């Protein structure tokens, strides 16, 4: 009778030991994103002081988003579902006119760290210009850290 109990315990222990474990995530991982555009609206991004430098902000609410742009008609900007999404708002200053800006890559480099790569193409007009690159991603918490890498290329017209 004792042998049956040991056999059952051994079989149960075998099932527990053979449980499949979820693999640990491998880093870096590419993160999908969508550009957030104000084109076709009466809204525009606010200008920032020239001493702020290049930075990226994690925006998780409509109230926070509205700190960064202004609209003639407040009801026509593209809505974001902040219960499931986050807006990463990268912005800064370029030493000359802006021809184009884009996010070329967003990678998750560890559990709470990300790397956002922004490409800026500048023209030959010597004016200090504000640039903005807003993207929408799946929801992030405020505890995450976004490393911003900005690459500037000159394009002569």
C-alpha cells in the first residue's frame, strides 16, 4: 500500500517539474508605433524655449497632451485612447531650418528601458527651429525610461 502513495507522489512531482515555463524576453526588441499627426486640424505644436534641449516625454492623459499643442478649435485634434496607448513626444531645437523629422526606430532595451531614434533633416536656412516627433505606442507606465538618440543630417536645397 505504501508503494502506491510514493508512486502517485512521484508522478505528481514529475508533472510539476515538467511544467512549461514562459521564456524570458530577449532584448533589444523592436516596438511598433504609429505617427501622431496634427495635419488636417487647426492645431499646432507649441514652441519650446531654446534652452530645453532634446527630450522625450511620456504622455498618458488628454490633459498632459494638451500642454504640448494649441488649437483654434479644441474639438478637432486626433483622439488617443489613453487607457490602452501612450504618446511619446520627442522634441528639441535644430540650428537651422527643418526639412523633415521622423522616428526611425523604437526599441525596448530592458524591462523598463527604451531607445527612441529620431532622424532630422535640416536645410540651409540659418534659423533656430523647433522639431517634434510624436508617436503612439501600447501603454507604458511613468516608471519607464526613454533614451533619445537624435541624428541630424544636412540637406542642401
